[in-house]
């Protein structure tokens, strides 16, 4: 049994493989030696399986049994997996025996009140290393008490709150990744892009972003309503046939990220509009090298991080919706994501266009982002600008070049 306050998990009972992979994603993405602590572990759970699969040489995993397991059952299970696993996994009788870890994972969803959740989080503070991430699931079904916990997370985790909806779980869960102390920026360079369930797999290498699934669902819903209301009319075919191309617009392919540590990759697919040096008071003093890329409606619109770093600020500048290829687009609505990196301050700016009216940004302040990691998207054509310290970076693309997000190198650090 664990000594922290008991938080009710009924009626939520299942954490399936997809939710388990999301819960353990922060542990899995570390390429450097990392310590993880699973609290409330069940010897037969998908969470333990996912945590074990994430182990790399140099990693250490500590398991604390939950209500449906015991330390002895966990030991038997881990021993049966072989010596390579057993040498890297430690089983403790109680949480008080555990040491602080880089990643804390709660093996069961929290469904208690905000007060119970606060007590649980407070009890875990001494088991977190500086910059540690606490990964916890709450119910996503309206009417259950996970909403109170989610609001508490947003209020208390001052250095980054990431949230992923895992709809393909029974019941659906929302996984929160909380950071209560600031992470070291240098760690970002050791991370792999995070696994995110917001994209629905279509093939082994192609996904559809959740925005596309929702848009296609709306189109099909409209088709169903139209056919029901006017069964003799063919108007229902218009939204029905639009569902597939709308979903395709939100396609999210896997990309191979260059391994060269000096490479700066494209933040999006598209055509290079400009490569120039300029100043922007919104980004602070100094001159920046800005590389602007235009996305047509045919390009992939998922945005990726050009460099590894820690999100230090995010703000939106109001403006218009001019054609993204024109000079007037400088005054369009724009979302600025600022990153602290080993080479100084870097910004990625998502600009709206003539058709694009919606910017999605999924990287809260405090988040560590790997190079090439998905962090948002812009709906229906637009532009992304990458700002690099002018004295530390050199462009390797020219106006008119076609680039691929996360794969094409657009600049190199000097």
C-alpha cells in the first residue's frame, strides 16, 4: 500500500495500452539515463508493460504496488521478464522507500475531489527531482470528478501542463503531464519527439490529426442530417464527399529528423517566402535571421519545432487575414512561441492567411520540446516564420525552395 492519501478510482478501472503508452511517454522519450517511478503499479497492467518497454540502458524504474497487486507479485512478474529487465527495475514495499525520480507515473486514474487530488500531489513533491514530470490520468467522461482535478493541475503546475485526450480507451481518459519546478533547457536536446495520441493512425507512417477527425465527423453528420431531412435530394452527397479531403488536409505523416546537432529543421511543409535579417521588439533586443515558409492548402499543416528547447512564452498578436504570400501578411493574426535553447532565444511564429483562421498551439510554457516535435497546426493554408539569433545561425535555403517539416534543414548553427 502507498502512504499518500487514497484517491478513489471507481468507476474508472481500465488503463488500456494506448492510455498506458501516453502515461509513460515522458519516460520513453528520454535518450539519456533517466529514473522513473510508477506509483500504484499492477503486475498485469498495461502501464507496467509500457514502462518496462521504455527502458534503455542506464535507466532505472521503480515500482510501488497498487491496491490490486503486491510487491511479491510485481517481483515475480519482473523476474520472469529476464535479467536485463530485472537489473533495471526496483520493487519497493511502500512509497517511502522510493527515491526521487525524473518521471513520476500514477498507475491508476484519479477521480477524487480537488482537495483529495491536491493532497496526493503534495505528498509526491519530495519524490520529484528538479524539473521532474508527473504523469497522471483523469476521466474524460462528463459528470465524473476528473474535471476538478484537471482544473487544479492547470492552477498548480507552474512550469508546464501538457494534456492529451485518449478517446480510444474504455473509459476515455485525459492524461496530464505536470511540471512543478523548472526543467533544464539542456535536457531538450536529449529528448525524442513525444508520443501524442491526438493523431489517429491510418497507416504505419500516416496519421490524421484529431482536428481532421472532428472535421470529417461534422461533414458526415451534416450529410446524415441532409439525407434524413430530404431523402430524395442528392445534396447530402456534398458534405459526404467533402469528408475525405477535409480529413486529408489534417494528415500527419511521420518524419525522419536529421541527427546533425547543428541542424535547424523546417517548422512546416511549404515554400520558402523570404530569408532575411531583421529586428522584432516583441522578441527582445538583437537581430534575428528570419526564414518564412508559405503553406498552400495542399501542404501538411502540422507544425514542428525547428530546434530543441524549452517554451518560455506564448502570445498572440491581433491582426487581419491577408494572403499569406503578400507583404500585408506581416500584420495578420500571429501566434508567437518563444523557445530558450542552447544557442539563445528562438521563436516560431504561426501566421494566419486569407483562408486560415484558426491556430492550434499545444505546447504550454515550460514544456521541453525535441527538435522536429509536433507542437501545433494552422488550419487551411498560412505561413510559419522561424526566428534565429542572426549572429549564431546561417541559412541554407533560398527563396522558392520547397521544404518538408522536421526533415528539411533550413539553417545551421555556426
